[in-house]
C-alpha cells in the first residue's frame, strides 16, 4: 500500500503547478480588460475572487481525490461570495442566498445592462457592472480549472479563457492591446507545460496559436450588436447623470420618472448627486463616502446651518416609476428616509443617499426634510468668510480659461459680499442675452462639461441647465465662493387630484435638471437658479422680492492673461470620480453589453455540455477505487475497458466474448499484453464461478489497458472521449433513439 503514495504526491504537485499557471493566465487576461474599463479597483477585486475560487478547488482536491468535488466547491464558493458582496441583506446569516437574493440579483443585472448601454468607453465599473464581471469571470475560472485539472486537459481550458481574451476585440477591434496577446500566448504556454508530464512544445504552440488567432477572427464572424429596439422602459441616470442629462432632455418621448406628494403641499427640487470636482474635462458625481452605519432612517444635519435660520419640516411620499439610478431622489436636506428595500446609505459630505447593490427602480418611500428659508439679511451677514476645510469647494484647474475669471470679475468681482456676488452672477444669466437650448450645444460641439465647454458657453450664450449651473458654480469659485453643482429633478407638474389628501406631483424625464449650490457661513449650501426658462428662483435670490438687495459691482482689475483659480488643500485640484462623455463610444458600449451577456450564455452552455464528461470521469474513478479496495469484481474492470473502447470509437459488439474483444481491439497490440490476458482470465472465472476469483492486480491492469487503448487512438478520438464521451451520450439519448 506504500507504492501509490509517491504517485499521489506527484499528482498533487502537478495540480498545484497547474493552479498557479492558471492563475497567471487569468491575471494576464483580466489586465486586458483595461481597454474598456476605468480604474484598477475592479481588477484587484476580480483577482481576489479568482484566488478564492482556485484556492478552494485546490484545497478540496488535496483533501479528496473525487474530481467532481472541486468544481462543485468552487461553484458554492462563488455563490457565497456573490451573496455576501452584492446582496448580504437578503441572505440567511449574510451568506446563504434566499428567494430575495435572486430577486435582488435580477435587479442588479437589469441595472448593469442599462449602465453599460448608457456609458462610453472606458466605462466606470459601478456595482451592477462589477456584479456581472464577478459572475462571468467566476464561471469561466471554474470551468477552466475543471478542464485543466479534473479532466487533465489544460489545452482545452483555453476554450472558456478565450472569452476573456476575445472580449476587447469583440467590443472593438481597435481596442485590442497587442502586448496582451503576446503575454497571453506566453501564459497559455506556461499552463500547457505545467499540465503535461512530458514536453509537448509543438502541440503547445499550435494550441496557443489557435486561441490567439481565434480571438482575432471571432469578432469578424460575429454580427454587429446594437441596442434592442425600444430599449428599456426605465429612465436611467446611469453611473454619471451628467452624461445622460443632455440626451434625456432631448428625448422625443417623455417618460414618467416618479410621483410624489408632500404634506405641506409645496413642490420640491429632488436632488440625486452633487459634483464637486471641476478638474478634468468630464465631470462626474463626487466620490461616495460609504459608511455602513449611515443608514437613511436617520440622516445627519446639513452642514453650516445655524439655529437662527428659519426652517420648516415637511414629509414627502415618493414612488419611483422609471428610474434605474443607484442614487435616490430626495429633497435637500432630508433628515430621514424610510421604506426603502435593499442596502441604502447616506454620504456625510453631500447628504446624498445611494444603494450599494441596486437601483431606485420600484422603490416606495417617505422622506422627512427641512425647508430652509434664510433672510436676505442673514445671507448678507455671511460676508465673504469661508470656513476651514472648504478648500476643495474652491479648487479650480491651473489652466482655467481667462474668459471665465474675467467675466466673473466684470459681473460681480466688486460686490461687497458673497451673497451680492451670487445675485449678480445669477442676474447675468437672466439679463436676456442667454438662451436656453438643448440642441445648440450639440450643434456647436460642446455638449457636456469641462472648462473649455464653459468658455464656449459664455461665448455662444446658449445651452441647457448643466452649462448654466456649471458656469455659475465655476465663476463663483473664481470669486472665492465655495460652490458645487447638484443634479436631480425639477419639482414636476402638479396633478389635478390629490393623493391621500395631499397635493401630488408627477416628475418626468424632461424634468432632469442641474443647478448650482453656493455655501454661506451660518446658512450652509444654498440653491440658486441661473438657467433661463427652467425652474424657479428661490425667494431669497429673487431681486423682485422684498428685502433682496440690488447689488452694485465695482470690478477688480485682473492681470492680463492670468486666471484666478483657488488652490486646493493639497496645492492642486481635488479629483473625484469621472466618466467619459457619451459619444462615439456608445456603440462600443452596446457591444460590450451584448458581449457580457453572451459570455454568460456561453459559460452556461459549456457547463451543460461538460456534464457527461463529469459523469464519465466520476464513473471511472469510482470503479478504480472499488477495484483497489477489492469491493468490485473483475466484471467492473471489464465494463470500464469496454466503455473506454466505446468512447474511443472502437467498434465492439455487445455479444462479443472477451477473447473476441481482444481480436477486435487489435491482436497485434494486445497479443503479448499480460494485463489484458489476466483480466480476460479473471472475467471468465467470474462468469463461471462468481465470487471465487482473486484478482489483486485488477486496478493496475485496468489502468494499463485503458492507457494502451488511448495510445492507439487518434488525437481527435482521445479528445472527444474526455470532453464528450459517446458512452454517456448514448445512455442519455438511447431512449429517444428508440422512439418510433
């Protein structure tokens, strides 16, 4: 019994080598996804997942020699990880999925499809996209690991890995990374060498070449993908509402986004996110500071609000109809949100509420909020003071176009207080020279965000809300006023009939809006409305209202050619999350969406087709184990030989005797074969005297005969015998073949 131990140690070392080589291959292939995915956090997350799955499989193989246990254990590990990361609130003890978990995953998958379709390339990997990546990559790794180790066919592990390698070229042949293909070829050769007991250089090179060429040819054979007709009925703000704002406003058909009613009967601006980082050319929502203790049942107090500022409390009941956004539309500042389903948290900086694993679609909730009503005197009293820690709300890029700072100085640079400067800036956009247009920016080529866009907007004097809001916010910063841009919805249209006795409103997709918020000491973040023809100017900023001053400006001189950006705390602009503008990359994003779903379909199909292979492998292992233990008769060994011959396409009739089988299998090959002779003798003795024969060499002889059968078979038959054994398919399809 001591003899098999060295062989097992050799097998263990081989399996560990293959696991490590497979890990290297996957790391290289995942790095290739950088051409259409932003950042690096997603890569580290996927690498951690791959290490867990391969590690679980390796550990199970070390503890048990049953080949089917390793992929099953890896699949269970993937299920637990997906549950813990993406839907812990729906699971039993945070790990075991329930019916609610599958529902939550369905919502996340829908959100992923919309997010991918709405983004350009490279895309921001939000939670829904990460969900699809983890599911797809995890399934591919499990299949590749099973092929490379359980089936001892590392060459065919390249089939599922081909999906990862081909993804960039399928999305766009121009996005492929040549360096990736070279590294992938080398890593794949490493995998083949690690899984082979004998060097097979020519075969390894042939397989590597086939895989690499396949990734280049496959995209040319696939039909082009495009968004489905009609698309989703959900109105989405995606990862970055700023990107979709112009497109959503220009939609020919308006969709109802949400309904709400307020206890006070007053309409509300509904805020989604804020933009604080004005560096770069593409602005996105500010980085969400996740704190799992910040549940929305109790939201923190708004920053900077003094007790002497008048506030009134209101309760708003909201029902989301069509909004696939991870952010929740709520009045600002909300103090509590109840009734939400899933994992929602609020951010201490912007008081925004965001889901970590879902969207607002279908949510019904109640928001308690404050309506802040500062007096003009209180705003005036704030003067020009700025509290410490607000440097990031003053940060501007060094290369700020001169027209922005010079225009701000000309309009409001000499006003006595920040409040008067804000009034002058708002009046500048309402003085009749600016026009609201959702199409002119597209025609003029500056649809979107960025300092160059603002500079063009100030020249053309035509644009939509994001241009007005961002222009006022940036000009305010150049004058020393902390500012940010809020994105959300206008109050909508009041309905004729009340709901539950409350005044009701309906918000549509055309109500998507952006507005500037300026900070005043003692009041906090305060809304202004520079966009002409949209929204309502708050009473404290309406110069036709009583008590609101009519400020006078005395421009300060600005050195020629110099801008006046305020430095950040670190001496440079503070960077947040950014996303590329929607444009030429939209079609590629649609291709990426289609490819990711196709990836899941391919993995499922591969797993289904490999079921017979798992069954056959398990069958052989069980027989050999029983023969080794002496609990199986020679007839079990003979059945394994006959079934192996069938899998290798050897024509052996069921009525043939053992000695006839020897002739059919090849008398020249087996004429002097001691193992086959002993097995035939044992089978004949067992047939005439059951239980009387003693056959200690049963396992060793069976292995020898099987190896000989495989050695005389052609390579295609050997491959088919492993991956698609005819004996199992015949067993499955036999009843159907006899029908009729």
